[in-house]
C-alpha cells in the first residue's frame, strides 16, 4: 500500500481538485493503459478502471488517460469508472513517426527520464542528443545510463562513452554485474517519477529489476498479475519501487521525433553548444552566419565537431518544421526559410 505522496502526488495537484466535487471519488494514478480500460494504482491497491462515457466520446486522444496521469474514479468494487483526468504537470511526448504532424504522449507527470543506451547494441551520440533535445522541450530532466559495461568495448566505443560521461554525465552501469546500481539508486527519490527510455534490448527492465533487488520481479509477471487477464496493448507500466520512487518501464523507444521547442530557458539540450551560445553577440543568434557567433567559431576551429554542429542544426530545423506545420505554417515558414538561406550562405551542407 502506498500513500498518494509515495505515488508521486505533490501540492501542485491539490489546486486542481478545488473545482471538482470529489467527495465520493478515489484519487489514483494510471499504471497501464489497455485497449478498453486502465490499471489505476491508489492508496489501497490497484483497480481496473473504465472511462466514463462522456470522457470516452468527448475527449481528444491526447486528453485520455495515459501512464502517469492522476485520475478521479468512482469505485464500484470490481470496477472503477474514471470521471476526471487531472491536468498534467509535465508529459513526455514525441512526434509520431512518418509525415503526420501529431504528438504521441509516452508518459505524464514525469520528473526525470532515465535514458538508457548499451554497449551491445551500440552507443549512439546523435540519438542521445536528439533525445535530450526532446526532453528539454518537455521540461524533463535526464539521467543517462550506459548499460552492459561488463561486455568488451572497442576503442571507438570507449571514446564515445568518455564523451557521454564528460559532456552529459552519463553513468556506466551493468544490471547483470551490479555495477553502479547504488549510484542510480542514490538518484531515485521517494515520490518522484522516472520514465525509462531507450531502444528495446538495452536493459531497461533488467535495470528496474536490479534496482528492486529481486530477480523474481520480472516485469511480465507484474503485468499479468495486475492485468488479471485484461488485454494489454501497450507495455508501458508504472511501479512504485520498494525503496521508494516511481518508475515507468516502456517498450523500445528508439528515436524521438521532435515536437516544438517549449523551452523558455534558452537551452537546447546540447550542453556544450548551450555554454557557447551564451557568449554569442546576439541573444537571438541562429548560429548560422552571425558575426560574433561563438558556436560557429567553435565549429570552424574544431572545438565542437562538425557532426555535433550538424546534428544541432538538423534538430533545430526539425523543430521549426514541426512548429510551422502544426501551428501557423505561413508565418513560421518565413523564419525557417531564412535560417536555411543563412545556412546555405554560410557554406554548411544542408543535409
Ligand atoms: N551482458 C549484459 N546483459 C544485460 C545487462 N542488462 C541486461 N542485459 C540483457 O539484455 C537483454 C535485454 O534486457 P531487457 O531488460 O529485457 O531490455 P529492455 O528491452 O530495455 O527492457 C536481456 O537478455 C538481458 O539479460 C547487462 O548489464 N549486461
Ligand atoms: Mg523491457
Ligand atoms: Zn551564435
């Protein structure tokens, strides 16, 4: 049994209850979303819940309950009926694959994303940067793990690993050999929510099992136990660790299609470039052809690699494109074409 605080409730959510007559309702947090129902965890256990008809037919897809959402439900014993989804503090999303300009929500009310790559499948700096940019867009902090360091490593991989450690604070770990698990544990706090992301097979579930300190806690068994035979269409699942902290396991999330930059902090997710950009002459520098641009200067001198600069520009273009497609295509299009024009002028290949 968990208190609401242990499930991640914070004072921020209190105010969202003010306008709702919730006397006879139970507060819970969505663990798994199935085709026709959700598994909701609450203070005295878990419950299969269905959506009230007005929500089912009156809500947009993105408004419907997602893993991590706080909901209010009426308890009918075997079944609960969800009447409200409380406003989200944060949510992790990505642009849906393909040409469609639509956002897919992966999990909600998240404090940290634990981004996992591994030696076996191969480290990929570009993919990491892409993920960090999207996390920045979503205002979610990142903890980066490099798993399976018990395996042999090539010189090239070691270089990438060092870069990830030095620039992004990546932590080398091994779920199998119990390397640095204590360090991960020390970053996971009671009442905070952590979503695990990374390609299928990198060891997300193994790390969660290892953190739980129990190999019998296979994720498959948990989902069978809580689903009680319900048909699972997604394996995203929220658990409360014995040691405190809420984790969300996800199936493989390989690439993050970027949505619009919402970040007002002026940071992009590229830590090296962000530091340089603070020193640019113009505060709205596009880092393409401006005089006094420290980013361009570093790219030209080799202080940042051409690959990193190219990736930074490519991801910016992608976000511009998303913004222009989803909002005001005409207005934003001008800005985008200006950036592209400037890039061409400055001699950078438009890849
Ligand atoms: N050598 C090694 N293998 C691991 C490690 N962690 C996980 N694995 C293996 O990698 C495979 C995929 O792990 P899994 O946790 O299912 O990955 P997920 O898809 O990200 O959840 C399994 O066969 C694990 O036994 C590790 O630290 N070292
Ligand atoms: Mg898994
Ligand atoms: Zn600049």
